[in-house]
C-alpha cells in the first residue's frame, strides 16, 4: 500500500491506459468511461490530494461519465437510418402504368431501375393506364401497388 501511495500518479496512468486499451476490444463505451474516471484520479494524484480523495474522485468521475455522458453517446451511435436490403427497398417507389393493371393482368413496371411484375394491392381494383402507382408490398416476384393519391391544385 505504501508503494501505491508513493507511485499514485503512475498507477492511475497505468489503470487509465489499460482501461482505454480494453475498450478497444469491448466497444461498449463502459471501460472508456471507467478510464475517464481513472484519469480524474490521475489528475488528483498529480495535484497531491490524499489517496482516499483520489479514489473517491475517480469513482465519482466514472459514475458521472457512465450516467451522464454514455447514454447520449450510445443513442447517437445506434441511431440513424435503417439499412433496407433486397425487395423491401422498393416499398414507397412509384411508377406510371403503361396499361391497365388487374389481378389477372399483371404489368411489368420499372421501379428503382429494376423491372418487376406488378399487381394491385386491392384485388378488386382495376388500375387504369397512365396512373401513378406506389409499391405497398413485395411478395415473391410481385410488387403489389396502389394508385397514388395526387393532390389537387
């Protein structure tokens, strides 16, 4: 214990470094917050505060980082647009129908540069030629479309 008190700042520096390196493996932003707390202990040791005060400040710094700084960082890192792959990315795409579309008369339409067979989403609906349609769902090889409601001027 005497050696630790005589070499407090070196111990805090080693602990800070080890925790920061361990964070590179875990990537969960917990160990880096503990490293920040150990950094507070390092500063307290450099100032010359008693060892008990160094430990209390380090614990307080780590707790503050875990409770105050970590939640918004995690939210920001995990936030953002969702990655949509495959046929699901067609949902919301629009096209103009060249001919009438019925359940029994699917039509080939181009969505996002790809040609898809399109059927009406509502099986009782006949979509007239020249209508702007929007993809509501993709099932198998068919894009199920519905006429897009155009806003009146």
